[in-house]
């Protein structure tokens, strides 16, 4: 059973070819071979492909207090 995102990551990494592409793109961006935006696009493509991209219309929720919050 997959209860959390971290439970799903090993299976996703093994089954999604776009994972390897995203990892390579991030490395290429770090070395200056491609832009950070291109690496981001590869990472977003991976997340969309495997269904783990957080929907933009849903707020992120934190259970820890944020400093300065009322």
C-alpha cells in the first residue's frame, strides 16, 4: 500500500523513463550546459507523467507554525 509520496518514490523512479531525463537535466543545468528553466521543465514533465505534481489550485498546508504568522 502506498500511504505517502515517499512510499511511492522508489517505484516511480524504477518505472518512469522521464525520471532519468529529469535527473540528467538537473545535472546539466548545474554544470551550465542547459538553462535552469529547461531542467525545471524536465522535472515538471516527470512529475506530471507519474502523477505526483501538486495541483496549483490547491494550497500547500503546513502543520508547523510559520514565524511571523498570526
